[in-house]
């Protein structure tokens, strides 16, 4: 069992707290640290968990810490935790800047501890169902829409929402980004609320991303196009399907659609396969992944390097917007 402490008990912090309590066979939740006295009182009363105002009082009692605080506090907290050589889970985005992330990377290597970044969509059931079937992605479409809410608007929609899809796409394409095109707008908050982005990769793949926190309904769709096939993941409804171009004379079914591909060429069929999606709690899965990385000395699923590169691409996106005259802050 791993003794863990939680730093930050806001909206997302409480979600992690509840999931850690559900995983009591793996984690012993030693305590929760928060700077707000009312929050500490609520946590102590509602969850019967020891609370701390001073992180240094909690640190000696644990093997690992989870940092679930506003992004602008991540660097100082994580740097302090790594100096104490504790394993670290930190919510996305990793830091405010790539420079901060690079310093944390150096510290983590020196401390020889496990660090996992909270890109929870890596554990989304729909993504898990199709991830291994993405072989040669050539074009990817990502759409992530959400209704407006005040929480999270201290950062741009690129850091708040789009960074999920940036991480997923980088994980699937496995190539460096060579070109970024982006535009975005502020509407209700003091930072970018809507963004459209095109990423070109060194291996020739292209990704088109759209994110908005001004939608009427939530939507999270990831489509991956590869030779003779495209895959669709509904990350919100946890549904997955694969459309494959096949020979017409193969066995067809009610989900197939015949098409003509040219004069003198045999007709083809578009075959749709609904892929079973295993129901799972993505947050609990990411915690179990973190647990196994520590217990079995394995790489974490979302390494600090992954979080840093996603942050680097997010920064390039905002830099591109700024170069085109957008007020990104």
C-alpha cells in the first residue's frame, strides 16, 4: 500500500479524494493539505480525513503526493515535493511554462522518483478501446466543446480543454510537431475561450483541433484517419467505432455501405464496426497506473516528458495566436 497525501481540495481535488478513498486497497490517504481554513474544516468533517495547512507537516508521513491546485501554483509545490524525494502526481497542465516543466524534469531525474501528469483522457474507455488499432494515423480531428463556467477560466481554453487532445494526438502520432497554425478569440473571460488549431508533424501526419468553452452542450470527439480506415472515439459517451474500406464481395452486414470507386474498378464496401467499450472509471484507472509504476518500478503512463511536450505545443499555439494579434491573456 502506498501512503499518499493530497494537496488541494477544490472541485477536482475532491473528485480525486473520493476516488482515492475508493482505492483503499492500494492507497492509504494520509491527509489533505489546503490553504483555506473553511475547506479544511469541510474535508475533515465530511470525509473524516486528517487535514493540514502546512505541507511540510504532511510530507514526512507519505510516500507520494498529488498536486491538484491551480496551475500557477504547480511549479513551487512540485519542486518542493521533488526536493523531498517523494513520488508525484500532478494535474494537467503540468506548469505555467515549459521552462518550469524542464526544471521539474531535471529535479525528478535527480530524485529518482515516479512522476505522473494527470492527462486522464489517456484512460478514457473509448480511447482505450481503439488505441491499439491506430497504426498509421495520417489525419486526426479533435473536437472538445463545453458550456461556459467560471472555474478554469484563469487559463486559456488551450490549457484548460484542448491540452487533453494535444496529449492524445501526440501519443498516437509519435512524431514531433513541425508546424503550428492557430487562431482563437476571447469572448467572456480574460483569456482565449475558443481555439482552432492545425498541427503538422514531421512524419506527414496532420491534426485539426477545435476547443470551445462557450458551447450549449458538451462534446468530445476524436477521429483518426489512416489508410482504408477511420476510427471514431466519443470520449464523452464512451462509444467507439471503426469504418473500414473492404472488397465488395466480402461478407457484408446491415452496417455496411456499398460505394463505387471508379470505372472499371470493383466496387467496395464501407464496413462499420461498433467496438465494445469496457466500462471503467478513468480517474481510478490513472491512479492504479500510478500505483503499479511505483510498486513495480515501471514508467508512468503519462510521464513528465509527455506533460512537458503537451505544454510546449500549447505554448506554441498561444504564441502563434499572439503573433496574429490575438490577446491571449
